[in-house]
């Protein structure tokens, strides 16, 4: 039965409709949505632009500060900017205590859904109680203000408790995505000097249990600085607890006294999140308290048009990425809304689980990634058809450019052509959304993220001259500082400066400072809409996950029989980009399936399964310049089957021909 709410959809019907809409350039906010939207003032951007610092002060003022700031923006030490200097604020106070004191303690913070169908509702009052106690427990374990606490947990409410507890006492969290290997966790704990690690006995994934703690044990035996490991009993698998080092989460929680939020300096470090850059060494992106919270809170409220009383919001990301930090934990909680938190994979226990959960929880705002939408398209509309998705009011996308076909599928199939789709551009470094469309005001153009949010300025600069491109292609730049920007790279201020502030001169792009170098190329159209093209550095975006070619290469060359490796990205229908590795083996080592499996295992161990190449091409030689530099551009051209253009700078031009042959043989 097809009704307005339980729409029956067929593949042919959807294809025809999407095909029809492909020609439509703009999508105005649906009238019913626009009528009820919070932001309807088309002049908001222009007003904020008159005095951006004052605008940000107004936004920050919506949070609860224990001491007001004296200086809104201090630029004397640029690019080491300081926001809301002199102010004191606590993140967990704003996310929890404030709402409970306002009488909203019984509101559900998270409707948690486990993989096997279990559910747990956690209210704001419960989350506060647990956070306050765990903060006390961390203190008793020796954690002091400024100390680093590692967090390596699955998608369970305890991850929010652990993060919030850190912010309550001014500890700096360093969350590592659960899909990364224990080796990479150990490395990140070591370089950040973590004192305590919070992890779980095991993680559940598609009906299996991943032995998280046993893996951690293998790699943490000789980590000097790490004093304690707190273990959440989650999967119920057998784990060994090391005397004097390991403690159970529930035991320390029960034993601890709750602690009050500590008023922290606005610029107190809040968290570090490692992200891939151009080298094999991940960058410890460091965010601070007041500015970050201002950015995350304001952006979610504006872009998702939040209605705390009635919204049920769901961001399908993992908490181990910046999207999870800003839009599963801090943004939603600071705004006092109810979220869904889902433990599992999008295709477990079945490929319609997301739509089932949206129907069951009456989700109003849904935020996911283009790769997930493309996977749903591939699995077929049958998994969506007949579901009641009429509760949905708005859909968001993040992580990579969303191709118009996927955008339209999302709009038509999921949103029933009633819900604005916001394509949100931002980065780990920006802390919160920077470019998108205001859903009650702006037209969306599928494929373009939109224009900068109020309070931001984003420009496209000519790659060579650094002059502004009014319409056309260039490099993205953010000329002025913004509150939720990274403050530095952990213990590496020089790399912070050279990565982000070395590209242009002071005052390029018309501002007073050196523009922030984003690392993306983009096109700006005549309406000022920005169309992000992709990274210009050696960063690969696989399913919205950022990986560095250098990191993958160094994992491959760790194999004893590998002589050399070069890794490039290739466009992929499902994951956006896929990894292709060109590998030269030593001497007479044969390129067997066994060697391939060993290389895959090495990468899974060092980085995580997500970094395994989609294809390995064995080769005797790599294309190099006469000075020995590998020409990755040619390797990309080969993988994308393009004409190679100029190869005269190669030391040995025949190398590329044989590589092209090899590529085709395997294709
Ligand atoms: C890079 C940042 C932001 C959280 C997830 C990724 C790409 C991100 C979009 C978008 C086009 C996008 C950019 C950016 N990116 N969102 N809506 N349209 N590209 O965070 O791992 O720090 O990666 O992701 O290339 O620089 P991240």
C-alpha cells in the first residue's frame, strides 16, 4: 500500500525522477520548511560581515560563562590566535548542568541502538551524573588539568561520558577512531603523552566481536607515560586485567565522588585529534575550549535549524572523527537536543536498518556522508520503499563533494522532496561547518556546498598569484580567524605555521592576516557558490576518511620484501576515492597473493583495515624524474586511464608504458 507516509518506490521510478531533476540547477527551501525555520533573514550574512568579531561575541554569549571574556579576539601573536581571552567556561557544564538546571534533566540525550537491536535511553540527568562521577574517577587515577587522556571506544554512550568527563576537569582528550588499529592507537598515545587510556573489552561489528582490549595489551606493554587503562565492559569477551594498571570503568565510576565543572580558560586546550597530512606523521590537531564550543554549537543550531523541544537528530558518523566530536557529542548536547546514537554498520543486521531506525525514532534531522548514500543507492531502493520517513525535516551531507545524482537520490528517496539537503563543507581543522546553505534561506545547488556561514569569509585564490578569483577555479582560503579553528598542531607550532600559513603573504585576499591555507581546490561561480574539487596535497579521502599516501606507503614498505611503493588515489563510484598502490618487490620475490595478503595485513595492523589498497599493481620500476622523485601525477593518470601528456622529464619513459599495460591486464 502506498500512502503519503509509506511511499512505495521502485528503481525505475526513482531513476526517472532523478534523471528529470538532474537538469534543475537550484532547489529553493521547501515552503513548509521555510515557514517554520529559525533563520529566515537573508541579510544575516551581510550583517555579520559588518563586524564579524562582534557577531561571534553574540554567539559565544549564548553559552554559559563563569567569567566573561575581556578580549574577543587577540591577533598579536598571529597565526596563533586567541578567542574570548580572559573568559572562563566549562564545556560539560554547557552540555549538561545547564540543561538539567533549566528543568530538562529528563530529556533524552541519546537513544542508543545496539547492533543486535538492544536500546538504551540516556537522559541529560543520567549523562550528567555519570560524567561528574567519571570526572572524579579520572582525578583519582591521577589525571590533572592539561593531562592527555586517550579514548578508544566503540559507539556506545560511555564514549560521550569519557569525553565530557575530560572537559569537566580540563583534561585534554585524544580520541582514536575504533576502526584504527591498536598499533596506531599506541603511537598516538605515545606522541601525545597520554596518561590514561579509556577503552573497551571488545567492540561488536556485524555480529562478531573485535578483541579490543587484548589487541591494546599487545601494544601497550612498554608505553612509559601511560599509567592506567580504564576498560568498559561492553562485548563481554574475556580479557586479562593487569594489576596496578587496568581498572574497570563501572567500578571506578561507582567508587568515585561526582565533581563540579572546573571553570577553564577559554583558550585551555580541549582536545587533540590526529588527522592525516602530507607526511607519514599524523598531525595532532589541537582545539581549545571557548572558541570550539561556540563554533560547534552555533553551526549545528543554524544549519540544522534545531528545535530542542521536538527534534530527534541523528548523525551517523563515528565519534572518532571530528564530525562525531562536533556533531554527535558537543554540538547536540550544548544545544540540548535528543539524538540517536547507533553502534553498528549501515548494513547490519540488514541493509535497511538506517531507515528502520529513522521510522522507529521519528528522526527529524539526519546527517550522513555521500559514500553512505551511494552505498544505499547501490543496495537498492527496495530497502527504503514502504518505510515511513515522514518525520524527516532536513538532511545533511559531509565529508566529500556529493555528486548531484547522490544528492538527488537523497532529496527524492529519503527526503520525499520535502526536506532541504545541506551539503556541509568543513575540516578537522575548522572544528565546525564553514560552507553550506542556510536551509530556510538559501537555494541549494546539488554538487556545491554553498556559501560561507555568517561570520566567515572564504575565498578562492589563484594558485600561482594568490589573487582572488571572483568566478573560476583556484585554492580555498580563509582570510580571517574564526573561533573554532585549530590553535596549533600538538607540540609542533612550526608545522602548524608551515602547513597552514606559509602559502600566501599577509594581506593576500584583502584581509589583514595571512590567509589560512585549506588544502582544497575549488571553483566559485557567479553567485558565489563554492564547488569543492578535492585535496591538493597527498591526502586521500576514502569514504570521507582522510588518509595520507605517505602513511600507507610507509606501511607497505615495512614488508620485508618490498623495495618501494607509491600510493595514489583513484576516483571510485562508492567510496569517492580508492587507494591504488604501485609496489616494487625486492630481488626475485614473486608477486603472489600471499605477499599481497601480507601487505594488506601490515596496513591493517599499522593503520587500520580502511587503508588497504583497492588494487596493488606490481611493477619493476616506478616513474621517476632524473633527480629520483616519483611522479605521482603519472601514476594517477594511469589508474584513471587518462592520456599521460608530457613524460619527457622521466628518467626512463618506457616505465609508464609497461605500467599502463599492467594496469589494463588487471582491469
Ligand atoms: C576534507 C576534510 C568535515 C568532517 C569530515 C572530514 C573534504 C569535507 C566536504 C564537502 C567537499 C568536503 C575536503 C576537506 N570535505 N566535507 N561537503 N564537500 N569536500 O574531515 O577528515 O578533516 O577532511 O574533507 O577535502 O578538506 P577531514
